[in-house]
C-alpha cells in the first residue's frame, strides 16, 4: 500500500470515528425526550429486566426534569465533551503521523471506560448489563483506533524510508 492510499484509509476511519463521537454526544442533549419516546413506545416491554431498568431510569429523569432541571446541564457538558473530543481528531486527519499521540490517548481513554463503568457503575447501583453496554463503547471504539494506529505506523515507515518530512 502506498502513502497516498494509506492516508486516504486513515482519513476515512478518522471521519467515521469523529461521526460516532458526534452522534454519541448529540444524543445526550435530548435525554428527557429520547427516554420519554422509548418508554411510551413500549419497545422493550418483552424484556422484563431491561423494561424494569428503563422505567426506573425514566422515573429518575422525569423527577429530575420536574424538580431539578438544572442537573441536565451536566448532560449538556457531556455532549459538549464528545463534540470537543471529535474536533481533536482533526489533527489526526490533517497529519496522522505527527498527531498519532491523539490516537494513543483515545485508545487509553477507551480502556479507561471499563474502569469507570465497573467502579462508578457499581457504586451508583447500575445493573451489570448496563455496565457492559457502557463498556462496549470502549471496546467498539478500540477497533477503528487500532486500525488507524496500524495504518499510521505503516505510513510513518514509508515516510522514513523516503526521507519525507512528517
């Protein structure tokens, strides 16, 4: 594979990763209306464990919306953080070799999700199945990051062999 082809593949994976971060982030803004839609649609009524959990979460969200709506400001910051992290990957898109540290950082944070999910999830009384769903974001995130890392290292090797400036 030549440098131009590697760069193109890296950029495609980076854009897909950025879009996933953006999608994950923007869904935090309308958490109340999203959960209200899920509960009213009865789409999980055939799954007792999930249905029970969703109803418990809905009760908490609804009560928070009615009595303490300012707490949703935390969701706004969560969404903003996802968007800000997505912007960070513009550096990888523009110059993957110089900015490979961003990919390494992202891989570390994906692994960190497991620790946060199991530690904080257990402290907060989150059911195991939901903790595992949260962990899946880290596991799935690692896939494109490993692909990008591998391709960046190949690109870096090509640049070094051709004495091209990185």
